[in-house]
C-alpha cells in the first residue's frame, strides 16, 4: 500500500475516531524518534537518504510478517526525522502541472536553482536557504494508523512553534499546511508552512517546509501549489527580523515529541 498526499489540498479535518496501530502485539510500539540534523544539504542526496531509510524500514516490516508466521522474534522498526535546509530547488509532485514553474532552464540557472519531479503528492513548491525542512520517516504502526491525524499533528507542531513567537496560525479548510490570517473571510491569507507526504505500508516520507528567513522572491517564479489567490510568507517577514534557523528547529522538536508522545534521540548524520 502506497498513499500519496498533496502538499496543497486534502481534507483539513482529522478523523473523528483514529484507528489503532496495527503493529503485532508481540512487537509493541517504538516511540523513539532518531533525529538527524543535516544542516545545509543538497536536495537529491537527502531524497536518496529518505528512500534508503524507508526501504530499510519496509524490509524490517516484511521480515516481521514472515517471523510472525513462524513464531520467531520480531524486530523493532525505527522512526527517523531528518532536519535540514536546502540550496534553492523547486520540486513538483505527481499531481503537479509543469507549467506552474515559470522559469526555463536558463532562468533556473540565473537564479541558482534546480528542479526535480518527485514522488510526493501535490503541485510545485520551493525549498531554499532559511527554510526549515523536516522529513519524518515514521512507522505509523508505532503511533497510530491514521494519515490524516499524522498530517494534522505535523501542522499542530508548527502552529505551536509559531505561537512561541507570538504568531497565531491555523488551517484553511480543504488545504494542507499552516496559514496566517486563516479565518474565513480574512483579507490576506498567507502560507508559512507547506506539507506533502508519501506513505507506504504506514511508513511516511517527505514532510514539511517552514519558511523562517526564506527569500520569498523565489516563490514569484512558480504558482505555489497551484494556488493563485493566496500569498506566501515567512517568520522573518511577519516579525520584521531574522530568526536563527537552529533556534526555530530546537523549539519545534519538543512540540513534535509531545504531540507524538515520543522520545527524541539525537544521532550523527
């Protein structure tokens, strides 16, 4: 089972009754999250790292299925969280429209950016310096098997982090991500954090991108998420000052840990 969820538009209402985890009772649930702080990292090697960690976890789950059939001991599946920022890059999800990139190859080179088609859902988005990107490779069997709840908790962690800086953020019905001026009828709704995930047999990849000190002019070269009537913003834009990316990262982590009832374990990259 592989499920792809848009970075732009899925129902913004969590399931009323989340389903329980499907991990075998003999295995139990591993609520430790291994956190790698990658710093500035090129996009393609980071994507390849996600794919490798996903493949390793899926292989363990296959082994566990076979072990359960023969009464053998089961392995604990890991949960990873990669945190980084990227050099300028545009990524297009499976349901995206290439024409939403407004630059040709020469234009990309002029702006020092690259372009990649990837296997998440959604349309086009931008990653670049000053943006905090998080890639959870979680086995949701360790937490809950409810992808909508998972997305809502990622959004909630970002909203709580923004509240630490005095910003009131929320959701817009029908759209994923975190928004300012999100209330119905607000004059200037603007996205500060985008989400897009892929889930294979309840193991996630891709994740969230929070604009901290991001150069927002890069968004002018795309139709972000295919949405033409809403703006994009950053923490720096809203506060009128730059904010250390590492500071935001370390404020976000406890919120994630609390929401997922998890222990964070720092590991070297």
